[in-house]
C-alpha cells in the first residue's frame, strides 16, 4: 500500500470517529431538552403523574372538580361527620317554685356547657360530693400501686349506693380532708368552687357548672383513674333507696339504668333551709341541678326541681329532633 493510500485511510477513520462523537453529543443534548420540557407547566411532554406546583397530586384525599380548561380546581373538603343528637338539650327552663336553684348541662363530647344565668353560683354539696371522695380515694390507691381491701371497697360502694355518711367521713379523712377538695378543683379544672371554711365535706361549695365538670371528670377517667373509672360509674348507676331521685327519674325506666347519679340532701337546722343537689352522668353528657329553700318544704321539693329541669331539657332535645 502506498503512502497516499495509508494517509487516506487515517483521514477516513478520523472522520468516522468525529461523526460518532457528534452523534453521541447530539443524543445527550436531545435527552436533556426532553427532560426539561417534561417539567414545564403546560408542555405537551409534561408527565401526567406528577403534581403541579400549588395543586394536589393524584394521591390527595378528598374530591376535586375539573374546570372546562382541564385544570383541577380547589379540592372539595370532606365534611366532618355530625355528632348524633343527645337525649337532652339546653333550653329556657321555667320552674315555678319558691327558693333558689340553678342548673348546668355539659356536652362531654365537645366540652360545651349551657345552663341557667346563675350556673356559676355555688351551693353546699351535701352528699353529692361523695362521688368525688370515692374517685379520689380509688385513684390515689392505684397511683400508690396498691389495691383497696374488700372492706374499703365496700365503704366506697355503700357511700355511693346508699349515701352512707360514716363511710364518707372515713374516706374523706384518708384523702386528707380539704386537700382532697383542692385536688378536685385542680384535676377537674373547676373555676367557681372552694373547700368548706370548716373543712367538712358536706359544706364544700360547688356551682352547677363545676358539678357538671366534675361529672365529666369522673366519666373520662381523670377522677378515679383508668383502673377504677368503670367500677365507680357502675356504682353510681346502682344508687338505690332514698337517694334514687331527681334527674334520671325524668327518663324512661330502661334508660335510667345507664345513667349514673349522686344526689345530696340535708336539712340545715341552723339556717332553717333544705339543700338538695343532683348530679347525673349519661352517655355524652352530664347534668347538675342545685337547690336551697325553706326547711319545712322537705327534701322531695328539691328532688322534684331536679326532675323538672331534666324533663324540660329532654323535651327540648325531642323538639329539636
């Protein structure tokens, strides 16, 4: 092969190599251009799977509408489910009786409290406070890692079911007396109430609003703690005898079994007046009614006020339904 032929072959190989490098460079450049076009909004090469800036991806929950131009509009939010109605509802309560009274109703699902204009005024609790005394004793026993003896549990039971005063005094002292009421105010977020000046449990000053809060505190487990809440509520549903009056008597017999109560009643000879108070805990609600009036009217007078208030709140719920 001549010198000229070898030179021609070298020139041909160099030319092919140059063409190959140019083809590779062109291919890489084209790929980069196409990739850029896929990211440009409105580009025909844009990916339909990618979310656009400011718009939800296809995995976003909730429904969305499409405008005539094809761009998704703002997604329609999924509405929150409405809470089912309660068997009681706030209303303007009319009680044509002598004396003083107030009431409060709490929706424990939302925390909303309704009541009389004076629902923040306090009244001596009498035996109504025994629900807290039992809860405080049981919670503290569990916190200490112990289990109350059968005799102690029986004291709590007869204090709630039968309103036994001796059992209440013993448990109140075990709880530290006034310190127990201070824990009630702190744990249950009460705003109107205070321990009795003489330190006695029956003269603890609670408003109807705070009594409804105390009921919610018992129902949600803050008062008695997770170990004993169900047990205590069952005891309150089992209230019997002379103390079984008031709010739950406004309900049909079948429904009364599911409502926990703790009532308080006492004749104050020194003040010449009766004090009758009622607490009820239902499914999703608590209710409190407090009364005081002339001594000679007897405790059934106040018990009827509690029941009348509950009947009117039940009627309001029925009318709303």
